[in-house]
C-alpha cells in the first residue's frame, strides 16, 4: 500500500492500491492453462483482457506525455491521430502475441507501477491541465480517473470469467479478516 498522501491524490492512490491488489491477485489466481479461456468466441481471453488493460495504461501515459513506453511503441511518427492508431495497432498485436502467464503478469505489474508513479509525481497544476481525450476536452485528472475506472471495468470482466470457471475470488480470506477486525473493534467499543 502507498503511504497516504493528503487530499485527492492520497484518496486516488488508496483506491488504486485496492484495485491493483485485487487485480493482481485475480490475475495470479487463474491457472496458466486457463489464460487462453474466453467466455465467447468474440470475447477477449483472460490473457487478452490483462494485456489490453496493461497496454491501455501504457498508451494512456504516452497520451499524457509521460515517457512510459519507448520500448513498447518505439518512435511514433506523424500527427496525433496517426500516432494513436499506431499505438492501437501495437496494443492489439500484443493482446494476441503476449499469452504466457509469467510474461503477462510482468507486463501488467510494470504497467500498473508506471501508472502509479506518473500519478504520484504529477503536481496539482499538471492534474488540472486541459487535455483532449478521444475528441473530448477534459483534464489530466479525469484521464487518471478513467484509468482507474478501466481497471475496475476489466476486473469485473475477469471476476465473471473466474466465476464461469468455478474459481473462488482470491481475496475472500482477506475480506473475512477485515470483517472480523470490524466485528472485534465494534465489540471492544461496546465494553
């Protein structure tokens, strides 16, 4: 867990820590031989969902101007639309080619670390900076929020996949421990 920073930045990182911990536990819980499983022919496989999320995070950082993926995208040429389309093509290629559990986990872990670092180092004026994201005028802050939402979106997809495979949620024991701690705290306060 990150040390708690004050204000919005600390609250964001707190939520990011929870999502990251659960997402990585979920990714680890899928057996390697199930990384190719998909719920339907047109749906992404387990590995494709994880690579999509990791590559999307790297692409988001590049769009924000963060030097986060020179080894992934190389030198991007042309105007913004051409650059974005080149990144999309590379991400889609990675979804199909990066399927080994160990490699997928390493890519995901690195992407999440880069996202956390970039957000933690961004100053308030940087977060307030206007930005255009897929044709919408917004702020850098909202793009970081979008990244957190993207994590939750695909974590939900992976939870559904794990349920369809008959796997339990990997954080069930942790949830029980928190529940017991709350019960103990409540009982102690009544004494």
